[in-house]
């Protein structure tokens, strides 16, 4: 019984982190496509998103090198982290 409750809490936390990763992905796209800079109101939220997501992405980036596609290097850290968290959520009861 207690194990199921712990599993449920872990699932909620992982789902929330997956949502934060999704927000980071959207922020990266918006900033890249429009050269958008957050205003004073949104800056703390954007800063929190990057503070929560950057360390694990960098850690994975040290283990898995960027994928070279001609003159472009695709950072695999974000995609691997997103996939791992999605798999963990799927395996939890």
C-alpha cells in the first residue's frame, strides 16, 4: 500500500518535470525563431525552468556526444532525458 503511494508521488513529480522540459522546449523554439527575450514578469519563471533543466541535460551531454549532421551538431541530451523520464513514467505502477 505504501509502495503504491510512493510510486504515485514519484509519477506526479516525473510528470511535472516532463512538463517543465516541455516548457523549456517551447521557450527554446520561441527564443530561436523570434529572438525573444523574457520581460521582467516572465524572467523568474524562465530562469527557474532553465535552472531545473540545464544540469541533467549537460550531464547527459557529457556522456552522449552531439550528433553531427553536416555543419550542424544536434545536442542529444534533451531528447535522451525526455525519453528516459517518459519511460520511467510508463514503467511505474
